[in-house]
């Protein structure tokens, strides 16, 4: 299974909204809503911010929103804040092969 | 509150076998749908999923590493053990375990909800 495709970097100014895409195939994102997103600060542990494509864990800001269309999932951050500057990873169940999961290559978000 | 902690050697020689232990609390691997996964991250690189194990001993492995990995659980000790054979310097990474229940009522893996702090493993002679 190949890694999900994410842009290497995105940038935005405080207050703006940005969207990070995560492209897979019909064997993963295209067939299941089992997409999750993680936020990771440098040197820190990844944190779950979106699961089952759209759901937010308790305590995660509602500025984070997940969506999906076809083989592509997206993470949108509304009202960008300096503290949002981090690396973001998507992950999806893969309904073929070993029936496990696969991560994206990560996207570095810079808040200008 | 769910917590997990990884333990194991920090330095391993090439060709050796790595054994990592994940000790957790706040849930039981004898409870329906519960699961634990392993993920690694080489320095400066992306996350890579390695393996998953569930309450019913259902096991899933990364296709690229499945010949080198074994995941087991010890329910009585609340531990999950990952072994990786034939280590190479490219296996140098931070290794995380994470709490990962299956998608409710299915056999589908789901998100990694809670992560351990990670353990750094260096492969070098």
C-alpha cells in the first residue's frame, strides 16, 4: 500500500482558513470514512484531532473540521492561530492487502 | 484516563532483533473492540504504521514489514509486545504505541486515540 498524498507545506495568516488535502484511492479513503488526522509539534507526540473523517475528540477546538469527497479527505482550520503551526498527518483504513492503515507523508503548516 | 508507555533498548546492533513493550492502563485488551497499535517515526520523517492487535487476537501488519514483525498481547499484564527482526540503520526511529479501538461493531481498524510518549531506538554497530 502506498502512503496517502499530502502537500508538503501550506501557509496562512492569522485569522484566515486553510485546507490540507489527503489523497488516497478507492481502496482506502474512497470506500471508508475511517480517516483520522493528527497534529504534531516538533519533538512532541502526535495528537488525534479528527477521526472517522468528520468527528472531533472531546477537547479539540471546533476550528478544526474534517471532510471527504471521493478519494480525497481534507482538514480545514478556521480562524488560523499562531499555535496551529505544526505538522499534520492524515491516516486511513486500507480495505485490501493486510487490511491495516496507512499514513500520509505529512504537511507542515506555517502561520505567517 | 488512558495512558501508554513504551519501553525497550535504545541502541540495537544491525541484524539483531528489537523487542519493545507497551504497558498501558485505563482499558483492558480483554474488552470488546479494544486494540493497541505501533507506529514509528524516523528522525525528520513521517509517521509509519507498523502493527495492530485487538482484544480477540486479531492482528494486522504493515505489508512492507510483515515478514519482520510480530505483535503479541499479555492481557494479564496489560502489555503489548512488538518484535522486529533483522534490524538495519534505516529502522532508527521513535517508536510509539497507541490506543486504537476498532470501528464499533466491525473488524475495521480506526484512529489512534491516545499515544505513548515514544521510545527512541537507534540501530548502529
